[in-house]
C-alpha cells in the first residue's frame, strides 16, 4: 500500500514537472517572440535619443568655437585698422596741443613788412578778411596778429583733440587705450583739461598774453 502511494506521488510529481516545464518553455518562447523585438525597439530608441543629444551638444560647441574664432579674427583685423588711425590722431592732437601751449612762441614781425609782404603773408593764414583788415589798420600789427591768430590755433587744437576723442568713443574696445580720461574739454576754458597749462603759457611778465614768447 505504501509502495503504491509512493509510486502515485512520483507519477503525479513527474506529470506536474512535465506540465510545468511545458508551460515554462511556452512562456519563454512567447517572450522570445514578442519581448525581444520590444526590447530591441526600446534600446534603439534610447540609442537614437543619445546620439541626437550628442549631436546637438557637438553642434552647440561647434557654433561657440566658430563664434569665438570669428570674434578673435575680427578683433585682430580691427587692431590693424583701428590702432594706426588712433595713433595718428593721438600724435596729431598731441602735436597741435603742444605747439599751442608751448611757452616759447614765435611770430613774424609784421610791423617790419611792406604792404605787399604783409598781404602775401596774411593771404596764407586762416584769418578772416575782417581780421586781416584789422591787422593792416593796426598801429601794432604783430600784437594784433597774435591776438587774432590765437583763436584759430585754439580751435585747431580743440578740433584735433575732439577728433581723437570721438574716434575713440566710437570704438568701445579701445577706450582703455585712452591716455586722457577727461577728453574732450575746451582747451581755452580755465576749467578745461589744459586750461591751466594754456593760462600759464599765455601769462606774460606784464600780465598781457601778447608778451609771451618771442617774435621773428
């Protein structure tokens, strides 16, 4: 009796294992048939998304590098174009201001000239016709000439200084190159950048600016 029960249990267990194995095999087959394509599809989508993200990042880096390179190229090109012109304007302004504020000024002695010589000399100046007539009619032609030409030289110095400052202001990248931080100011103003220098250079021993410097 015991042997029969044991045999029955073994048969039942074998049948169960055989049945269960068949189910597992069937489930595995179904998983291979349906699950593998699904997993491959998911993997391909994730791989494609990763490639797309990397391509976008590479494109952003490429754009940034090209932008920086173009900026550097334009900056170097601008240096070759801007710096020489800026230097020329600075030298011109420096020379104009230096000549205008120089303590030792030289002027021709117009009182010793003949009428023809005086007309020839005045013709080559920037003086107006009314100013030339005032010099011809003056009893002290040299002093009158110095007084009249002063304003024109002051305007020329201011113009050179202003041209340099305007050129510099139009190029923000070159503003740090500015040697004079308060440009531009009127040269002839006592509150201007060179006001004290001009006033000092124009003070003669007698208090009249016409006594400053020498004449030739």
